[in-house]
């Protein structure tokens, strides 16, 4: 942006903007960019962030393993490592491994300012206390205060934990479709189902810090009992691994979509069923938050056209008002999604101070 654009966006005077910019430039936080051509007008100098000044470290914990790495302030990946789930035998063992990796990365980029370390995981997690809350499929992390333990081992104070669906919504807000939508639901479908909420470019966070998500919302009151204890949970029907159990010979969502596009009726019906399950879980949230968009991320975001078309049709049939039908689209953050989400968590906590 130019100085004039910044003054207009912030409501500050040009003189105030100049003082602030001069101070930030002196610290190396921002820099002047190339001039842009304006027909028959003066070419303003643009101001941009200096990405090389800072370092953000991210850790994503899943039921199948770990993603560890670092990004700069603009979400550009500096390095990434994927670690199998059997690499660590206990939570203490894992934290020791994380601490060594953090020290290695910080040593490699010692000239940068470390803003913090973001840790993401399937819910539920307690973001206020920085610990896990009975995570399904991640039992050895149960009640483990990972932020406290990592602070003790690394001496880094800025360490935060958050539900991975919330962090993916933050990543979309900073690096993806947040430039197009000011409010949206980020629907994450992988080994579970989660949903992050952005309203007016701000993330919605529960007051007690515990985000569970929509995966354990009942969509069938006469359904089977979920391992969470609830009845007829969305995850029992709509995760790809559970959906594909109902058809023989297909164990991959991408193959299902390819067969549906080729005209296979059974595969088309399964995609219609998947849309119905997801729409059932999302309608209560749309009725409450009225988002501009639902953004798909995770396993369903590849080859999404058939699913998006069916979800749009069902929303239009089932929502009370056509004015609240959201745009449905696939995430624009299409590479290093887990790492960039963890680093986006650092951006949010460092600059906005929540929780």
C-alpha cells in the first residue's frame, strides 16, 4: 500500500503515517517497494512488509504423525519436516524431540526475530491452558500441558496451542480467501471434521478456550453412538474413511470423484450423501453466523466441483432465506496447509494477543 492508502485505511493523518513508517523502516520491519504507474499521475511508492526479519515455527500434531517447520511473516515456507506417528513413544518423548528441532531451526535462522511457536491439533484442546483435552486417537497427549513443557525446554515464552480447524481458518484469513471474504466458515475434513469461524476478519473463539468443532454435532438422533459419547455424530457419516465403507472397491476420495465424473451412479449418490451430511452439520452455524462463504479444506478440497455443486443445491433447498446461502469454494491455501496454519496461529496470537 502507499502512504496515502495507509492514511485512508487507518484514519490517521499523513504526518502521523510518515512518523510511524520512518520508525518501522529504521527497525527493518517494513521497506519501500517498486513504484506503480498511474496514467497521467504521480507514481506513489508502495510500502511492504520485510519478510526476512522474522521467524515463525509451526507444529501440527495429527493422528497419523507430525508436521514441523518454519515460515516467514508472509507465510512463505522456509523448511518443513514430516514425522511418522511412531517416532515418539510418549508425550514427554515427543516434546524432547520438538525442543531439539526448535533449537536447530532457531540456530539456522538466528539472525531473525522468533515471534513464537504455534501448535495445532484435532480438538478438543484447551487454548487458554495450552493443553489437550481427551483427544480422540491421540490418547497419550490427554491432559498434557504441551505449551508449558515446551517453554521450559526452549525458553521461548510465545508458545500457543489451538484446534487445527481454527488455525486453518486463520491461515485462510491471512494467506488465502480472506482477501475476498470478511466472514466465512473454514470446513476441514480429514481424519475428523472441524470448522473455524471468521467474522469481520476476526476469528471466533470460545470464552473458555475449548474448541471442539462440528464433527461431534448430532445429525441423526437415532444413529450409532460415537466414541466421543454423543449419538449420530457428523464424523460417523461424513469423514471419507467412514463414507467409503459403504461402497466396495473404493478406498480413496479422489477415485470416488473420478468414477462419479465418469457417470457411475453409486459414486454420484455417495457424493450427494456427503453433501447432505455436511449441509446438515453446517446449517445451524449458517443460521447463527450468516457467513459469506463456506471454504473447504482437507481431503475434500481436491476435485471439489461435484461436491460444491451438490452442497450449493441443498443449501438453496434447505436454508430459510436465499439471502444467507453462502458461496462454497475450495481453500486457496493449497500447499503446506498444516504448517502454514500453525504459523498463522503465531501471527494471530502475537499481533492480536488472544487468548
